C-alpha cells in the first residue's frame, strides 16, 4: 500500500479523516533536507500555498498514512494534481522505526510570498493536533505572515 507523507494543514487528523477516510495513520516522522515554505501567491484561496522545497539544513514534520487507491485519488483531486497545481514526489522519511519511502505533494510553482495569519494559524494548529514537537509548532507560530486582509 502506498505511503503518503502529510505536512502543513494535512497534518491535522480530522482533516485527513475527511480527505482520506479509509487510510490509517501509520507513524510520524521527519522529512530531512526539506523546509516548509509558501508559493504560488496568485493560485491560493487567500494567497501563497504551503509547500516544501529542498534545503539540506532543514527538516519538516510529517504524518505517514497508508493510503488506499480511492483515498489517493481523492487527495490527488483535492491537491489539484489534475490541473497542475501540485505534483507528487517520492521522498525518504525518518521515523523511530527506520526510514520509510513515501510520496508528498509539492507545489508546481515559484516559492515566495507571505501566508495570511489565518492560514499560518491553521497550519500551526494542524501540526499541534498531529503531534509535532512543541518547538516545531512554536516556530510555525512565529513565522512572518500578513494580515488576513488582502
């Protein structure tokens, strides 16, 4: 069964239960050599969208899900794979039980732009609900952002 590495707002267990209701949480871990960032400012519902980019000095907290084919199709649609918004990449995730090969969604657009305070708050809340360490959550809450007004 394919393994999906969820980050950003998909770290929230309730959101993943809605988006992939037949796919159980396997573990949590770290995506080393990547950093959370934002991009595609003109493509998001209120500005830039969360994505990850390669950065050897960073790592991103992720939740791993064993994804059914039907739930993968639902996630692909939700993430805009069919319209080229995101693309899938295979990555290696470090867990307490060893490395796991998984796939992630990466924005197929430029990096840049500040997320709104509301969106950044959603991502921090999702990380907290998903079991991310408190220092990771606090670093998200301290990131630069803009007001919710465009």
